[in-house]
C-alpha cells in the first residue's frame, strides 16, 4: 500500500545469539554516517528486546524517535512470522513506510533456529544471520537454511571461543565452504569488535553505496 | 466420477481461503486467551470449549458475522459506498485497539494476496483504493466478504469459514500454550460445530445496524492481555 518501498534488512538468529545487541551496535554507526533506520522486533514471548532498543537508541541516545521501534508478538512462531506468513510484519513495515518515508532502511529482527530461519523476499531485501561461537565450532559445518542462504553470516561472541573450546579457524573455514565464499564476519558485539565491518557490508552490498536520503535531498 | 464432476472451482476456493496456510497472520492471535492461561482461570478442556462458545456467540457472531453478511451483499451489488459504511461501522465496534489493528492488518493482507492472483475485479480494486486513501480500514470481515464474493463463495459458507477459522485460532493458541493436547483440540472443534452453524444462521442475514456484542468479562480479559508486558500472542 505504500508509495515507495524502503530497503529492508532481516536479522535472524537463535535466541541469545546477539541479534538485539548487533542492532544496538550498528544503528549508531549508521546514524553517524547519516543513515536513519526504523526497527521491528519479532519477540517470542516478550517485548523486552523492543523496549530495550527503544530505551537505548531512542529515549537515551536520541538516534531515532520512539515510534520507530516496534515490538511484534508472533504467537510463538517467529519463523512463520518472517517466512511462511509475513502478513503482520508486512503490514507494520508498510505503516512505518507511510509515516516515515524519509527512512533509509527498516531493520526486522526475528528469533529462529539455524535449520529453518530465513526471511521471505517479500519482507526483507537483505538477510543477516547471526550465530554465536558458544554453540560450538561445528555450527557452520552443520549447515541449515539460515547459515547457507543469508547474505551475511555474523559469528558473535568470539571472545568466548577459548572458554568453550571453539576453534575460530574451523568456523571460518567451514563458513567459507558451505557458503561458497559469500561473506561472513567475526564479531564481539559486547566490545564492538568487527561491527564496523558489518555496517560496511550493509552500506556496500545492501544500499549499494547510496547516500543517506537526508544528504541526497540537501544536494538537490 | 459424477461426484467429482459436481465439485466446482468455487468450492476449492473455500478450501483455499479457510486453510491456515493462507497468509493473514491470524496464527499470532489468541483473542486474550493467553491472559486467562497465565491467571490460571481456565481449569480444563470443557471450560475452554465453553469459553470459545461465548466468544463466538456473544462477540464475533453478532458483530463480524453480521458485518460479513451485509458486506457480502454490498460487494455482490458492487455498492462501494455501503461497503465503506460497513467497514467503518464494524471497525468502530471493536473495543480493543490491538484487536482493531490486527483485524485491519489481516484484512488488508488478505486483499493484497487476493489481488496478486485476481487482477481484474473492479470492486476488489476499488475497495483497496479506498483503504489506501484512508476512507476504509480493511477490517477483516469486510475484506473476507469482498474476497468471498470475488471467488463466488456463497455468503453462508463465507460466514462458516470465518467463525470456524476464529474458533481454530483459539484452539491453536491453547495448544501452543500447552493448555490441551492435540486430540483434545480436535474434539473441541468437533463439539463446536453446532454452535458455529447456529451462530452463522442467527447472524449472517441480520441488518448491519442490529449488530451487538455482550461479553464484558472477555472485554476485560482482552484489555488486560493487551497491556501485558510479556506475551507470546497479539491480543
């Protein structure tokens, strides 16, 4: 129903893998570069993630207005909400597009396990899948739709590798093999290590280096 | 073979629109049941069945089913003005904000999906245009009426589809909340069949302005659910 589609990033990953923290890290970097984002958070059992992002990114840091962070309940089926039946997400995205057509992107977060989580192309144009190393270094090798099909694979909590016996070189090797050299990034969302590289992928591979809308408008 | 020949494409359309695989997002709603689950107000499967009867007979039946019946007639006559009136009336009767929004989102997405494979129906296109121009909301019973009329699904069967799907959505929510087991869910649906039929028969042909609802206990539960900080379902 919207007049112009705003580019949409889907960020998926298992519960506790660091999706919310990744968003909290990339939004300020994108904001520094002039890019404005809205966020839709598909929660499994609470609005906690949406409330946290609203507080951190909107109320405290003023990087966006509070109505640009929306929490959405999924009836316990986050996979369905972003893949088989994304109706509710699409409706909320379109409402956001109508109200805030000056946004550069809309970020859609959803929990979901490694086997089935993907985003419908009708919902998201670019798909980031995030896992954490504490699941073991076998994780990329075991494949799954999320790991194989995402546009960018993010492997988080690399600081924990030494404590859980995960070999990062094995994870990198297997990620390259199963993803046929599509990009991946090793990150530590707690310290911000590797996060800038994620935003560079977003600007280059997803936005194709387009300038922020506000900048483009001023040029005209 | 003769029986198979009597089955029309329109009947397959009934199966398509009533299938939970059809994308309307309704699987994410519990109509407030989740609040009752956490407050331990539902003791057993029989109480759950009786609760769904109240939902159907006192809330959805005399509102959504009547709105659907009238909207279906307006859609058949291609009377967009009356259709928009019905849309605005049923929208204003939904007391809980989250239920209003969800009904509107489901209805709008139903129409969008329909117009992906039905591109030449004038009323379908005009109603969507009215939603885009904010003259109408796209609330679910009216959207389903337009969709059913477009696919030549008979009015009464459209009513059955809607009340059945609503009942199944609550049973599905109860199943995911762990309130019952899968065989119990099917038993409840079976036992509700006479109530679903009677509700449709009582409400599908009534005038739009005779819509009513009286389920204050459920209204309060739905308000409480809407305000819950931690929840799995949309109200």
